[in-house]
C-alpha cells in the first residue's frame, strides 16, 4: 500500500542514500533523506486510510474526503491534488453543495473554500465572485488567502495581485513578522504571509526585502529542538507552517544554517510530535490531533515538491484557470487596500471597550455542582481533577455586577475551615483502629513475627501522614467564593474570559448570550505569579471550571488549557480552542511561564480559527 501511495504521490524516484552527520555551527546535524520524509508522508496517508476504512487514496477521495467537504477534509483534498490526484470531482460536487446550502459569513473561510475549488479544477464562478467581498474584510488573513487565489490566476474587479501584495507589505511589523494584532510578529501568521508572498519574491525589491526580513524573524525564533511555539505553546502546527513557507521559497531546511538549531532542523521539529501509528499530536505527549496531522502532511508534501523543483504548495497544479500567476489578465481595478470597509491592519489591538465593568471582589456565583471532583492541596500546591463535570450553576457574565451578591460572613468562613479540618482526627482514628484490628488478627493466627508488626506500623504511619498532609475538599469548598489572601502583594492585574466567537452558535447553558464568562476583574499579585496562577484563582473564586493538561510545576513548565467553563478545544472545529493575551499581545510563552507585572491586562479568548477570527469579533 505504501509503495503505491509514494509512487503516485511523489513523482521523484531518486532516494538519497543516508547522509552523514556534518558539522553545522560546531554542532552535529544528521541530514534527513528524501526517503525519510516519504516515510512520514506515507505514514500519515496509511493512518488516514485505516482510520476511515478506505482501501486506496481514490476511495478516500470519493468517500470520506468528499463527505467532509466544507467541514473537515478540505486541506487533505488540496494536498492530494498537489500529489498528482487530479480527479477530485466527488469532493468538488460535495463542496459546491455545501456552499449552496450554507451562508458563509467568514471572509477567510470563503477564500479557503475557493482555494479548495481551485485545487479540484473547478470552473465555478464562486472563486472569482467572492474576492471583492472577502479580500481585506477580515484582517491580514483575508489579504493572505485572497493573494493565494490571485496567485493562481483568478481575477476580480477591485483587486490585483500587486495591489494586495502592497497592502500585505504595509502590515509588516518592526520585528519583520506579521500578526493578527499587537506590535510583535506571530510565527503562524508570518509563515502564512511568506507562503502567499513567495511566488512574487522576484517581482520587486520591496517584496524580496520584506520576505528576507520575515525569514530572519522565523530563523531567530526557532527553538533548540528545531520547532516553534505559538500562543505560548510548543506545537507541531507552527513548525509545519514554517516548513511550508521556506519550502515555497526554495529553501532546503536540511542544509540552511538559519533553520538548524542545536543540530535539529524543521523536519526534526515536526517529527517529534509523530505518534507510533503515523499520525501527529498537537503538543508533546498528546494524543492524535487532526489539525496537527493534516498540517504536518501538507508541510512534508510542500518540502517534497521543493526538492523536485515544483511550484509552492498553494500554487495549484490542478487549477482550471490558464492564466499565469505572475501576470496575464488580472484585472485593472484600483487598489482599495486598507481603505476597504472592515479591513484592519496587523498592529490593531483587541478592543476592550465592549467589556462590562469590573466585578467586585464580593461578587460570587453559585459554584458548579459536580458528579466527581476532588481537589487535593499538598505542601507544594493545588491540583484540580481534570474530568469533565456537569454543572447546574450559572456562569459569571457582564450582568453579574447588577445581580444579587452572596456575602460570606466570618462565621461561615470559620465553619468551612472547621469542616475541612474536622475529618482528619476521625480518619486518623479509623486508621489506628484498623491497624489494631489487623494486629490482633495476626496475633491470633500465630503469625507473630516482629517483621509483620513493623510492616503494619509503617503502613499505618504512611496512611496517617497522607491524611495530615492532604486537604480533601468538595467542589463547593474548592469554589470558595473568596479571593486568595496574599501577604506580599506587589500590584494588581485584571483578567477577563470571553467566548464572543461562539455566542449564539450553540444552545449550551455554558455559553453566555453576550459571550462574557468573566468580566474584567482585578486580582492582587505576588512576585512570580503567572497567568495560570490568576486563572486558577479566578476558577476557585467564581466557580469557573478550568481543565488543563500538564503542570506549571513540571520539569518543562508546560500548561495547556483545554477547557474553560465546559467549553473545550475542538468543540467548534479543528482549529478551535482557548488563547490568552497580555496587554493585547499574544505572548510567546506558556501561560504557566508568563510572570505578571503590576497593571497587566489578561484576556482569555475562545477562537474557532486558531486566533484568525478574533480581530473581526473584538474590534469595534
């Protein structure tokens, strides 16, 4: 099966012999062979065929990929078209049906679907028709995807490839990158911008200079393991975007020192997320992730096309248009550029003017009731179980400030503290009583060796130590309604939690109508407090469920927030999940590593498109 896949998908028959390790900047670097990359590609395809029960790629295209058109399989369809599979008629028909029966409000989504039609060789007027109403209408990403379509020879009255290129160049930040907002470049957005600009690298010095700066930006931010991180989390997808970008420029990451760190190149950076079955995870030690798998797949195909001298991944072989991406009849419309209504530049911050007034420290909500949650407090910190809970409580929304508040009196506090402590003497007595009974049984049975009694004593002492050192609390006790008392306050920060992108898209009781889970709320901080610390404090104080993977106290300090208020990653698509900003900027550090300063403003936001949709939702 694999040999058949690689024969059709990868046209080059030349397989390099295993390359020796060569010194790079005084560090050993083992070059990957083309055959090794072929194996990575084949492993992904074999995994997907097995996952969907298809006997061949053709069957996969006509079956699962066609059925998922518009929802989950579009990138697989595009990538396979770039591997030589020209019959995407079933996918094309399914995608056209999806578009005719759904109102696609997102500009970037319309453009991505147009690219899918291009890859299928479609002659649908949809491809050109959506350009005027999509380019520049959803921030930098809508300029990028619009340029991809224009690069494939399609035209529209209002924009040309040159005018869109000029608009994108104007959004480049001082550090050489591009971003959805803020003053600092983002790895994913910068890499995707380079992918769009790559076919036009030689057309002007302005383009080549901008791309060269972006390449330097990407090189400087590569990690020692060859990979990248985005939104504070090392992940497979960011590295895949960079590999796709540099491959579009003809840069072979195996030999270019700019993309080799500590002997590791971009292929190493992605391969570390590979699972034994051939699929890929989003984070290290994670499980299968569809987005990571498909992006790893198309980045390896992009690399393979580069080694074969073919066009970049997104300059499509199967496009119906006969016009050249570098010229031809691209329309004579003027550049409406940034003057277009609804467009935004990359350095526009996320507006906070829509947020409600801060919630006071005395305001609490009914804590979520749970089927099973136990919080254990030890001498080194607090860990909350990560099982999904059911809640009958209400979320704290922007209206909370005007709701009736619950005031916990001093007497109630003492009652709670007493109830948490009162079980310990009783539990210790039970252990001692059980030990005495067991000792008596041993004595009666005649097994009176002193070793038996020593072992019993040690076991009893260990059980008592566990009781003394732990604090088992119910959910109601854990969600205290009280802010954590801090003795060495160095300042305060504000934090809000919002899910505006999905407000009104579900009947879930956990999604507030206004999208506000926690309005801007002040929290005192001590030296060393992190974003994760404040999120945990907010969860305990206001009864907000938080589910995380990893631990801030672990050796790698990795904390990944998978759910807040019972809203989880992937609940609204393969690109959905929680991201955080500090002062309107997406940090390059994990939330468990980002140490806060006085006056910082934290935002936890739910995204459906890996952050690409936040600019439109939160801007005024």
